[in-house]
């Protein structure tokens, strides 16, 4: 009987770890925590409509720590938080919430802003040390390494987007706004998530602009509307990563390459051709930077 109990206890402890409420947070948490990071919300599911399953509650109950995005506005997080032994939530991060034209304060995907990602990682580091004090130096080193990688990626990404530095960016969805702001680019307008985009809402400024959607929005009505906006305003068009599970610093580089190499559909001219050439050069530079950067990280 004792052996059976011990075996069950070992299995239970082996499964214990860190759970994130949404997969978007996994790339940050995975940089600090050494074990497997599980998530509750299925990929591409709407967090505002999701209802946790029994398996979800069991998952968080056996974890050491739950990482939440914002339980004040995401109802399923409120439900699972009651079963977490330890948790970190929006109020713990002291995140910087930016205001954007069209929507005001934006609480969607705030972790895509590098300063906020670092704040989340720092709070995670502190909480893990509290739970596992014997690993203090390990978690401190992991956090320092993460900050170093993000800062280096920021520098490289900002260099890549220099060809579109003075362009205005129109975000078709609030989730993409922070990804644009992360590269210190100007977001001239952001469409609210709840309201269908209308061309009439956009400040009338033609040219020198790029319309942005998220990669997961390709093939949807939002992409069709975004391309229509780009044609009407003579803007470029780009789709960027906001929800993929690639490394956080890699996402900065990837998005910089995509935003600096937008699609242009206008018929004529030299401006479009010239920017296309510059975008291609930026893309080549981005690939070179990624290769050198990965060598630096010894991947």
C-alpha cells in the first residue's frame, strides 16, 4: 500500500509545474521556467467565450503556478484561478498599457510590448524563487539571459524596420497594435475588436502607410477588409505574428522583417517599386541578422 501511494505521489509531483491560461504567454514563461509549460485555452479559441473543462481544472489544480493574462476581463481565468495554488495575474505585472487612436487604452496582447514581457518574466522569476528557493541563482540567470536576448532583438528589429520608420501603420485588430509599437513604429489607427472596420473611420491620409493584420486572420473577412483599406488609401499590406509559440525575441525579428517588406498593389509607380526594392533588401538583411543572432545564442 505504501509503495503504491509513493508511486502515485511521484507521478503527481512529476506532473506539477507551470500552467499558462493562454498559449500566447508560453514563449515568455518558457524562457524562465525549466520544465514543460502547459496551457488551458486551445489554440485559436476565443478567450472571452471559452468555458473550462474538467481536465482544465485538474490541470491547474496539480500545477505549482498559474500565469494569467487578466482575470478581471477574461471570465474563464476567474474560474480557474480559484483552483491555482499560486498565481500571477495582470495586477501583479504593473504592465504599461498604451493608448492608440481609435480604441484608447488597449488591454489586448499587452505582453507583445517588450517592456511588459520583461515585467512578466521578472515577476515569474521572483515567484519561482519563492516556490523553489534552492534554484534562486538558476532563475536569476535565466531572467538575465532573457532580458539580454530581448534587448538585442529589439536593436536588430529596429534596424530592420528603418526603411518604414516614417510610415503610418493601421492595425485592423487591437492584438496587432502592440506588435507594431514594440518596434517603435507609429500606429495611426486601430480598429476596435467589437466593431466592424469602416473605411470612413480612418484619418484621410493616403500613401506612406501600411495596413496590418495578424497571421491567424488570413483567409477571414478581416483580411478582405484590410486589403480593401490598403487599396483605397494606397497603403502596403502585412500580416504579422501575434499568437505563435516561437521564442519571444525571434518574434520581434520576424515581425520586423514582415513589416519592412509589405505587399503593395497600386499600379504605378516608382514609389511603390522603390519601396519594394528597399523591402526586399530589408528582408535579406533580416535573414542575415537572424542567422548571426542564432549563432550568438548558440542554437
